């Protein structure tokens, strides 16, 4: 499968035999210091999606699930 995975500024096309949730877990490790993650990961086979362009066939996974599964801690941005 070829997945288009988007979460905030993170966008990656990922070819894999993994299920979408595991694809998100792998893609998470491709972030850099300039990426900002949103509340959800959007996974689609047809292109990048987000809250405005997702449809019923878009897989939407809470970022907190992916972060927790990978042992990441969520911190709030200081203003």
C-alpha cells in the first residue's frame, strides 16, 4: 500500500505492508524540529488529507494514541 500520512506540518508518502496505525508510528520518527503535530494523523491512499479535506474513507487516528504507543510525551507549548 502507498499511504499519504499527514499530521500538522508532517507530510510523508509511505509505501508499506503495515496497517495504517503502524504506518503512522513509523512516520512519526521522521519529524524534525520544524514540524508541528496536530491532534490527528490522517491516512489516505489518494493524497494528503486534513480536517477540511478528510472524507469517510480517510483514516483518522488521534495523535495521542500514536505518541503514547511510541513512548513520546506530549508537552504544551509555552507562550
